[in-house]
C-alpha cells in the first residue's frame, strides 16, 4: 500500500469518526452516557492527528502545494470535509 493510499484511508476513517463523534455527543448530552463519547473522541483525535501528520509529510516533501495543503487542513475541521477532500484531492492524485 502506498503512502497516498494510506492517507486516503486515514481521511475516510477521520470522516467516519466525525459521524461517530456526533452520535456520541447526542448520547452524552441527551442521555448522560459519557463513555461512548470519551472512546470515540479519543479515536477521532488520533485519526485527526494522523491526518495532519500525513498532510505534513506530503507538504514538506513538496508533493502538495501550500494551497492544496491548506484546503486539506481546513477540510479536516469541517464535519465530513475529509470525505470531500479525499474524493477531490487525494483520489485524483493517484
């Protein structure tokens, strides 16, 4: 598996972790179930950090321009943004 394919998988997993985080936020605040949110929050945090590390690797190796890296970074903060970013920027890269 290439580094780009790994990055694609991380981007998709990070997007799904947003879905999990939203679901567990409802559980936390509506039903006072905190543990699902803690677990999914950790997973989401780890995937976000992994996404940023891969992004840095591609940027500093000059495979991504500053503009592309910035768009991908911003997409990581938008719910489901990594799904869009993976389809538009990472899939077309390979």
